[in-house]
């Protein structure tokens, strides 16, 4: 998987974040990368998996506000552990390792060329102060560097908190997040934005961010996340609208 990027190998001669052994390439050993659960094939807009039986692509009947989305992995063991460690144990070295992983996957997948700024989903300032870093920004930084794109964490900001959301359903999350973010028109007008976050769950956070970017004049928003959470009941219909 990590055959391409000598740039990454030069930048980070480090230990694999899962087993601790020295690792080349993007700083992960091949055996550990093989443990990571790949995202299922699915809708290129909302990432809902295609129905296993038919293989027919799902359609976005009520599409999310962004134009495209991409995730290399499904949210599950051991990524859930690493992502939790990064966020709740405030482990910035894990964030860096996950950023290298996302970057290597993106480059390997030869993703469609996006020219615009790379914008991390912002944290509310209070949460940022508690955590010490924004994990989305740590994921976005190596991606922007590797692609030669502008990293612009100032382009989008939280204007109010959404509260703790992990226990809430999609509708309630959306209600709380409506208008929670604002984008700078000066920074995003006419741009094709790469919006980066760690996990796409209900899509309400990325949706609020995309709405703010588009309202400020962004041309398109492509969502890039490390992992997509797939509900066990996923039946091939789009469930992030
Ligand atoms: Zn390893
Ligand atoms: Zn869809």
C-alpha cells in the first residue's frame, strides 16, 4: 500500500503506532495496516455502502450538502481505539500517525485533483483549549503539504458549540449544529474545498461545515475523512442526508 511515497518516508522515520516497531513508508508497518478495516464500496457522495446482494450503487435521494466524500477506512477496531486515544488522551503523536496514514491512502488512491484549500473541520475554542490541538487539523496538515495545497484552518470557525454529540442521533445533531459554523468568503469564494475530519458518523458536523463553506461562496466541497461509520442497519439507501 505504501509503495509510492518516498517523500513520506523521508519526512517521518518513526515507529508504527499500533505495534511500536520501526516502520518505513508512512510510518506504519504492513502487518498493522493490513488490520485496518477498509471502507466498503459505496456512494461517492454520502459514503452509504452499496447493497451487498445487488452491487447496485445507492442513490442520494436527499443528498448531503457536500459534493463528494471519500474515506479509506471503516470506523472499527483498531482505528476506533487510535482515534479515541488521539482525541480523549490528547495524543498528538497518534494524530500525526493518522495524518500520515490518511495522506498515504489519499495519494495511493490517486484521488481526483482538488486545487482549492484544505480546511479542517474546526473545534469550538473551548474544546480546542481542553484538547490542546484540533485532530482534524493534524490530519489535514500532512495531506495539504503532500498535495502542495494551502492549509487554511482560519477559513472556517465554530461560532457556537454543538455540545457533546456522540450520544445524539442525526436529526438532533443537525438541529444543534445548524448555523454553528461560519466561513470566510474572502478565503473560500470560488474555491474547490477539501474539508477534512477524522470520522464521518451521521454527517451532521461535516454537513454544517459544508453549508457554511458553500454559503460563503465555495464552488464545491469534497469531504475527506479517515474513517466512515457504517450503521449495522445500512441497507444501501443514503442515510446521511
Ligand atoms: Zn505495526
Ligand atoms: Zn449517497
